[in-house]
């Protein structure tokens, strides 16, 4: 019986008997022809010397081909190790992270954190205040998803808490939505975190200072200017698109001193701060009011803050005693909004201010989906954004000094929905372009000597307008004046490659010095969630290192922030049956530790 | 096998599958691509895809052909991409970098007439020949692996044999011409 079904063709349809014989000879090598056709073939071969020679040649070729069995290539010995690791990565992509499982953490819930949307903003400041770990009895000892960096045990009132260690102080700021639907602006300071090793319990973020906000649209993303206390807010405009606004961040955010009285009343969502909480639309404001690049003395990363401790309260606060900030005196928040773009849809999470704070760049497309993405820029002080590219296929990657770095498919190397990427530097003022290498969305470090980007092909998404990584890898590489440069051999691949699967997209952010980098890789099935990892950069060897206890593929929503020795992100909702949390990992020379908030619903993290 | 996707079960299954078949899958991909590192990457990719698509395997007894089908698609995807882009990794020790000793050994082993001829023929025909003649897939298995009908697989294999014959003939002619040129050069030197 034939191993393969014979190709159907009636004998009388052959152009010549020799062609028929050639085909039948080849077919017979895969199995029986059937008695009738085999008989005809044997007769023909007996009478046709050229056809017989052809048959012999086929047989000889087959023997030669089969001789390749003797040269069977040996797979590399580490193939299973590599494959198992890849499977494990794949598996962990949709399974509860072991680091997040099985740990009970006592928490003091954020008093005002009962709402839905929470937006956090990490701002580096040197002042100490506001928020600390608590060593006292846990108020909330419900089971939780655990900490980012692991830990072994349940905790509660009867469980000894971990001994936190000090890290450089830094503020965490966020916007949340209270139970009554109102927005709130929160500010907290973190100067201690729980170590990962030996942790038997760790308190959660405690209440921070909260002030009511009034915004016409609920923010989805807030990106703070590095220089002037303003922020770009992206919000759903209610008609399928986004509105992009510029707002004043609250000024004069009260920051209690290091030692605050533990008896200070805890502020709640009902605290009467609305009169002073004016992150509100103020029609009378002018754009210059909003866009003034003059740094605010009371806002921004380096701004000193005003203590607000009650002088009548005790002055000592033992370590990990609840430290509750006060809202008195109410901060003077002078804020306004200025819509700089509407009827567009923000694409990705790469939007960023330039280092000097004079430009803001992002990727967007028309909200009706009529065209693909382009790069937009906003010059601080202008009344609206400016469309920098017009090809409908270019995305903003990052800033390289005062130049926009953008990526697009190379039209000359594009076929069937797949393409090779190219990157360009673009002067945001003139639009002048220059080549920056064959890499997709390189995110350049602050030293402008390295970048992390997608090296490989890109593929058109199902919408037919946007592009995502296809085959290749997300990796660290050299960055020069010519852009992305191929590194010579001798540099370890594994030490610089983040992943070879980023079809859902990715997000990369460096810390201020370029010593640390956090990388978020979207889930291939649902790009609204992803996995976040923290790396230390070995500048000398150009390698990425995984510090002990640093987040490694932890579940995260897009929109994390990194800076001032800490990384903050929001966990996806529903993890272990609870709401989202803001998680913060901080590090110093001694190690990496973490702290997290109590759960909330529909948590959104911004930077 | 279909139904709920049990990760642990899938993991154990793929590990077993790897133990039994990784050598032949690697060999197939090596013969298709002629690059040991690429073949290793693709073998890894094939088994990861097998893990991810475990639920799609309806009959465990067909696992080998199913695995070849996955590997075949991985290979065709890579070949298709290579037609678009010359892959230039950012980092070394890979494609685009200096060849490794292993690569050179493999290149020597796979640089004979037959390998060069195989490289000349269309990739789907090459795949059909390799799977049928070197990896002993039966007719139905071959059809499954190639993702075509039984009849189409047979037709593809038939065309592949003729393509290989012509490619081998071309290789031999080229080799003969090269030898003749070399002999002529030697003779000229002697005459001088």
C-alpha cells in the first residue's frame, strides 16, 4: 500500500510517456503505485534507456540523501536547560508569580485608598517624612498577594514584623478616587523598606497626605515634568479618544519632619481639604501661567517641603510606629488644566519629557482609527501639540539629549506584514531627521552611551496600522552618535538580552544615572498587563545584572516609574482575588527591599 | 488532550517529548537552516510552542508528527523573515558575529554536494524530502507536518525529488567546471 496517496492524473493526459514515467518513478519511491501503473512503468523502463537511467539517478540521489543520516548533528548540551528556562518564563507569564504567592503581610490600609483609580508618582526628594513602616499591631491582617520580593510567612498581630532598612528618602505621589467618586491627591514619603530575606511580615504603606482634587476627566496617566512642577495628564475624553492636558501639580505639599507624633489624627477622604485642593480647571488661567518653565520652590524633585507636624504632639516616633501625616495647614494648591491635544489616542507608554523639561513627546493616532501612529511633540509654553511625523507608522522611542528618537518600519525591507525596523533622530523644532540604526524603539540611557531596544523584525498588528516586535530580542546595546551599533563578538548574549518574546510590546525606563533600568514586557495575549523586571547595569562590560531580591518578571500594569533608588508600579487587579496595589521596591548598597499599599480597585499607575 | 490547559501536565508532557525527540527535531532544523545556533534557538522555540499549544494536540500518539509540524512552521517563519531582513543582532556570539568552532565543524559536515543541492531547492520541497527520507515520516505524518493534504504532500515530494536531481546535477557540473579550471591552472604552471 502506498505511503502516500498517488497523485491523480489520468494516463491519457500525459504530454509524453517519458514524463509519465519520470513522475511515476518519483512517486514509487514514496510507496506503491498500484498494480496497473507499476506494470506500465516497469514495461516502459525496460524499453526506454533514458528513463531507466533517470530512475537509477533518482535511486542514487535518494541513497546519497539518506547517507546524511550518518552525519546527524548533535544538539548542544544545554539545550534542555535553555528550553526549560524558556518554558518556565512562558509559564510564569500567566501564572501567579511564586514571589507573590503565599505571603501574608500585615497592612495598615491607606485611609483614603478605598477608591478605584490610583495614580502614583514617584518623586525623589531628600526630606524625610510622611510615611513609614509600622511595627505595631497590624490593623489589616488579611491575606494578601504578598510582597514583590518574597518572604515566607503569614503575619498578623501575633507575628513579628520584618526589620525594615533605611533607603534614601523619596516621595510617592498618586491620585486616587475615593468611595464617593472624588479624586484625591496623595503624597507619601518612603525612607525604609522591608528586606526580602527572612521577612516574616511587613507592614504596608500607611496613609499619606490626601487632598481632594477636581478634574473634569479622570486621569489615566500622569507624567511629571522634571523641572517645573507641572505634569501632562492623559484622560479618556469620553468619545473614544484621549484628551491630553497640562496641569499644575499641587504646590506646597506638606511634608512632615522625620519624627512625627504618632497621635496625629489620620487624615481621611472626608478631611476637609477640598478648599485647598485645586488641581482644578481654572478658565481664567492663561497658557503661560500653566506652562511656565520656572521651577516651583514647593514642587519638584528637589524642592524642600514644609513640615506640618503638630508642635503640641510628642516629638519622638520610634521606628515603625505609625506616623500619620497631618493636612494642617492645608497646602496651597494652585493648579489649572490646559488641554493641548484632543481627538487622538495615545499609543503605548513611551511618552516622556526631555531631560531639560522643555519638550514633551509621545505617540498617538487619530481616535477614529483612520491612520496609524505618529510622533507628537509639545513645546512647553505652546498652546497645543505639534505632529512631528506624518507617515502614520512612526512611534516615539525616547529622548537622546534634545533629539527625539523614533522608530518606523523600513519600507525597503518590508514584506507581507513583516518589516525590518529603522530608527531616526528627529529635531523636534525643525523636524530634521538623521539615521539612528536598525533597531525598534531604542530607549537611551542618561549617559547616551547605551540603549535597550528590539533587535529583529516587527510585524503589523491586527489593526493593520501599528507595529509590534516579531522575531528577535529585546537587548542592551551600545549607543553612539550613529545610533544603535552592533556589538562585536565576545560580549555575552545572555547577559544583555532581556527577552526574545515581546510581541505585546515593551516599556523601558532608566534611573537618573543609567545604573539601573526597569523593563516591562507586555503579555502577548493581553498587552494591558505585563511583567516587570529590574536590572543593574554593569557599565564596564555592558551587561545587565539581576540583583538579588530585585523584581524579576513580577506582574505589573504599564506605566511604572523608576528613580531615586526606587521602582514603583501597580499590580494588575484581581491578583489572588484582590484589587490592585502600588508596589515600591527601593535599594541601596546593602540590598533591595519593598513596600506596598493595601489593595484598591482599578488601580492605575502613572509616573 | 484538548480541554483545560493544565500547565503542570503540559510541562511534564513536553519534557518527555523533549527527551524522546529533541535530537531529531534539532537535526531537522539544522538541515533546514545549516546554522547550529539558529537550529538550537529554533528547537527551543519549537518546544516552547509545543508547551503553549499542548491543548491543541488531540491524540498523544500523533505527538511526533505534531512536533514536526511545529518545527516546520518555526523553520518556515524564520526563512520568511530572512527574506525580509538580514538579521543583525545588537550583541555578538550569534548571527552576524564570527562563526564559532562548532559552527565551522557543522559547516564542514554539511557542506557537501547534497547539502548545497538541498539548499538550492525551495524550502517546502526541502522540508518534504528531509522529513520523508531522513526523519521517516509516513505519508499521513508528512502531510500533517507540512500542513497540507495527503495528495498535496505526495505531489510536493515528487516535485522535490526532481528538484533535488536537477540541483545535484548543477552542483556536479559546477564542481567539474571548478576542477577543470584548477587543472588548467596547474597545467599552465607546469608548462611554464
